[in-house]
């Protein structure tokens, strides 16, 4: 299992919001690390 590279997350993958604008969360999906902001997280969860 690979380690999460959370420190590399500075912008949301979907809207490009920075960590200065919104909280950024790291998620792992299909083996890929995703950086997602609080606004885009529901879309990722609910499709």
C-alpha cells in the first residue's frame, strides 16, 4: 500500500481552489490521490 502524499495537495482537482480559499481534503480513488475542496467534496461522494 502506498503512502498518501498529503503535503502535495494545494489545489482542488475539480475547481482549482487553493488551500487559502477553502479546506482541501485528500481522497484515494482507484489508486489515485485526489485533492478535493470542501465545496467539491459532495460531488465526489454523491457522483
